C-alpha cells in the first residue's frame, strides 16, 4: 500500500492540494512540444561522473507507465531525462541543487519512502525535487496532470528512485 505523508518543516507553509491546481502549463526550461514528432523537450543536466552513473541506473529502472501514461522520452534523448504522456510529465536526474533547498519554509512531502520538496509553479504546474538522496531528481508535472493525479506520479516513480538513488546528501 502506498503512503503519502506530508511532513512540514518547522514554520512550513502548507502546500495547496494538488487537486486544486488550475489550467495546463508545461513546466520548466523546456517542457514544450516539438513540431517534428510531438515529443516534449527537456534540458539535459550535466552532473559529475558519480551522479551520472546513478542516473543511468535510475533510467533503466524507471517504469514504462506513470499515472497510466506511456513512456515517451523528451528530446534530446538522454539517460538523464525521461517523460510520460502529453502534456508530458518530465523527470530530470542529476540537476544542480535547486535554490528551494535553502528555503527553511519549503514544503516537503514523503511518498513511499522518498522525500520531496514541492514547488507550485505558474498555471498550476508543480515541480518536485528529491531530498536526502545522492542525486537530485526533479519531476515536473503540467497543471492538468497535477490537478488530476499529481501525487500518484510520485507513487509510480518512488520504487525506482529508492532502488537506484541511495539516501544521502547530493552536494
């Protein structure tokens, strides 16, 4: 059975429920459709050799479906990025430490043993970044996905992350 536990830090702001998210909007640097084949685009991180190895292991362990959406990796092809559905759920592994990690009021959640820092972006989109793992894994959900099945995407991804990205500090 899946667990979804909200663990606010001291003085943490409460996250708005994912179900309240509004209109669609792809997030992040490049979650836009390509006119050539309708695949999303995502900026590829450039981590060090150790983190790259962890991310390659994660890529091999990722599920073929997330919230009933088939895997359709973004352009350019990379073992450091993955995607599902359209509008795409985008995963990027090996990103640099995001500034939100320095915010003492950041909202955190734990889903099936994986800790996440939550950011609500424009148009109801959400970005989740793993915490206390040897590599930062970011999952960007477009608003319409976050509104319908936001936390379920994290439930689908948690087993692969737990298996391949050890607990620890990425920096």
